C-alpha cells in the first residue's frame, strides 16, 4: 500500500477529510520553504504538495505566480525541489510534487520518477498533463511506485471523468472552479456536483482544491470530499509577513484554523 | 483549383511525436468543442462560402503573386513574391482571425480574447471583432505596450480592450499565459482567438487550414505565371502560421523545396535569437510538444529578435514534424541579414516589407547564391512594413529623435 493510500485509510477510520497543503520549493528560500513545510505538517497538514517553480504557470493566479517568481529568482533548480521533497518526506507526511510538465520531460521522465522515489516522494500532481498524453509517465510511475494525481474540472465530461479516474492513483484532484489558483470569498457551487459525478465512476479518494482559504470553507468542502487542498492561502502567509517568525506563525495559525474547521 | 490534402494530425492532435494537448483538464472540453465545430464548419458549404466572401470582399484575398524583377536581378535568381502585404491590416494574419471570429459566432460566443506580441495579431483580432460584432480583449506584455503605443491605440480605436500583462518577462509568452488564464475562467462565453499555428490541438491544424490559402493560391498562380511550380518556397517562421499556410500548398509536390527562416537575432552562437528549431530543443510549451528555447531545467528562455512577430521561444508542432521528417528545412537569418534584405526590397521594388517578411527575403538571398540564376524562388511576403518604420528608421539611422507618433508598431 502506498503512503497516500495509507493516509486515506487512516482518515477514513478517523472519519475526517485529509488536509493537503501546497508550498513551492525555494520560496521564499530553500531553507525557509523546508521550515514552512515542517511547520504546516506539525500544525496538522496530512499530505504535502511541493511546487516545482516554473516560468510559465498557466493554471496559477497572481499569488502562486509571485511565489514561483521569487523561487526562480532565488535560483531554485530541480535538484533543490528534490531536496525539499526529501526534507518534507522526513516529517512523515506523504509528499508529492506539483509540477507543470516540461521540467519533468526535460529532466527525463524515467529519471525524474527514479529520483523522486529515491527522495521519498509519493507521486506527482500534473496540472497540464492529461492521461491522454501520459504514456511515458504511466509507465515510469508504475515502475517506481509513484501516485499519478490527475486533475478533473467542472467542464470534464462523464466520459473523461471515468477515463481520468481510471488512470489516476493516490487521489483525484477535483478543481472546484473554472479558473486559476487563488483565494476566493466563497466556496464554489461547482465542486459538490463534480465530486458526486466522480463518485459514480470511481471509489478512489477525491481531493478538492482551488480557492479554499479558511476553516469555514474547509468545513464545507470536507463535508463532501476526502481531502481539502489549500495552496494560495498558505503562500499568502509567507508573502505577507516579512519576518520568518511571523510568517511561520501565521502559517501555523491558518493550518490550525483549517483543521478545526474540518473536524466533524 | 486543385489543392493537395493537408497532413492531418491524429485524433489527439499529434503530428508525428509533436503537438497534442498539454493543457489543464478544464480546457479539454472547450478544445474538443472547437475541434468538432471546426470540422463541422469546414464541411458546411454555407460557412465556407461566407468565409470566402469575407476574405474576398473585406480582406482583399486572394493576394497577387508578383515577379520582383529588379530584386531578382540583384540577387541572381528569379524571385516571386506572394503579396500578403496587400491584405487588409497588412499581413496574412487577417485570414486566421476572420475564420476564427466567424467560428466564434457559430459557437455562439459573444467575446473573443487574443494575445499579441507587438500588436499585429491584436490589431487583426480587433479588426475582425469590430467587423463581426464581438467583444474583444487583447493581452499584451507591458514591455510591448510601452514599445508599441501606436498599435495599442489602433486596437483601442477598433473597440478592443488592451490589457497590459505585468507577469513573468512581460512579453508575448506571458501574454499567452494571461490569455489562457482568462480563457479558463470565461470559456462559456469566450473564444480564444489564438494568433499562430501553435498551441494545443486543434489550433495548429485549424490555423493551418485558415492560412493555407496562401500556398494554394500561390501554387495556382505559379502554374499560371510560369507554367510550372517554383523550385523553392520560402517563408519566415515565428509561431509558424504564414509558413505553414505557404508550405501546405506545396507539401505534396516533392520537387518543391520548403524552407522556413527563423529569427537568428544576434546570431545563434550568441544565444540571443528566436530560432527555435535551429537553436532549441524538444519540449512542451503552451499546450504542445515541439521545439522551444529552454534552459537545463525546462524553464522557458527569453527569445531575441529585431522582429517582434518572430520573437517567440516556441514554434508550431507541424513545423517540428516537417523538420524531423526532413520535408522542410529551417535556417536562421540574423537581424543584420534581415535588415539588409529589408533595405534591398525597399530600394529595388518600392515595397517596404514587414521585418518578419524581410527574414524570408534574407533566406531567399542566400538560396539564390546557392542555386544560381536558373532557380525560381517563391517568397511569402507575409506583411508590409508600415508598422516597422520606426524600428527600421532607428536601425538605419534615418532619424535622430524617436518619432513619438509612429512609435514602434512592429510585430
Ligand atoms: C507580417 C508577419 N509575418 C510573420 C509573422 C510571424 O508569425 P507566423 O510565424 O505565425 O506567421 C508575423 C507575426 O506577427 C507578422 O506580423
């Protein structure tokens, strides 16, 4: 059983949704990104998404773009991302990498899978890679025991939901809105119908992301999903506070609020 | 007119190993919708007749094929120019935008968005949207809105909203990113009027279908004028729309060499260029696998060219495929070579070419040297150079102060 499968087994027994937290590697610096991840795991994040900063993040809104720019300007390389994965995995939380496809293709799909597995990574989230194009990745992920977390969207047809769910492992990432990453005032009305359409075609765990930023929203989403995925709101904690201590304590407070909201 | 069948990508949009759809899942259904709608439209005589009428009456298509006698004499081979510079808005781009704007109407979408480098595709899009009564938003890198104030004004005059993009390198590739971000949020009401034969399927094939009139017309016109086909067909390659439009007409004629000219900038060896196929590697950018300029980690590199319309670090996947199969060749022309060809066409023919098109002319000059006076070389003159007057005047030292009114309008 993979680390991610084990996590969802546990949260099922505990009768709660898992909390998934995203932070880009190398933001605001390599060292601080590791401390931030350790902080959020201590405060209650169950699964870590380490972002691989990319020059052309078409699915990301201004907050995550800004973080990626800072990470790239700081000289973050793919090797640094793998170091951050290693540190994250050392906390005991299953750790996946969220990455646009070209850096993986450039590194070499097989080589990336091998090095990610060696660093203790559990899988990849691929926002611009659909199963239709994933032949090489399906093979490499199988070989190295990595989960392949594909995205589905409110616009996905039932046929594509079934196809994507079939190809996915670990969990399925349901994007709650038609749009890019970023905080939103209200949870999306599109998320719940999407999750129920998914439930008809799969019993794999479903995580819901895009726009969740506080405990109240997390509660709503946790009511119909297996995992609540939070990204921009966590990044904001680090963007908005200049001093590392303030930033990390804001991060801790947010995670505590999210987890409290998710208690059933 | 007999036309050769275009190379069709596979059902998922692959030309050989290139192309495909590397896009957020949210955009797959809309891309499927466009794919189907385009297939239906192409097979619908009402649609094709309407498009043909608009191109004829409004866009001034078909463009003439013109024998450039004095230019030929100077370069030492017979040079034919496909005069896309005479189209409405001054370039081949109008063919693509009218087709896609008409498709947007057919899809019932009241709004179109477009990206633009220095404004040429943006102006064409704003034009087509005014003509067909669509709301139009154009994304343009902030660096470019500052350099290209006149084209910003043109787009606004035509009723388009121009949004300066302040993310990333604040140039064309970032304008595409921002347009994609808009599109994923507004796709119910909005068509993405993509400006070149790149991007995710079906854009490379659809834009090719819309620009292939260039090559189909030129083929028939060559037969009429010469009684035979040219030896070589040459076009500049940015994203690849004018070149694929030209090449498609001749791809089945194996005796016709196809040569794409990329922007060599300061020279390939300097690293400051936009010659994606010549100087780049295979990877994924903006939804397709193709060649691109990237660093060791797969981060996109900035391109450099005196021609804003060629200044893009990617290229359409069908060109990657034509290069890989050897059916077409791709070569660079530097800024200096392009500007020399620009000047030569001005002086010998009284035609000011777009700096993009001047790259194709520079390629033709080299081919003329290689092939000698028996050769007939067809060059796609993809656009006119009015927009480039300021850049060229500065380059040749013809003005001392920047002419504020005509501030850089190149693309
Ligand atoms: C006149 C002209 N030619 C060529 C290009 C390059 O584009 P493509 O390679 O898509 O033809 C442009 C782009 O703006 C242009 O304005």
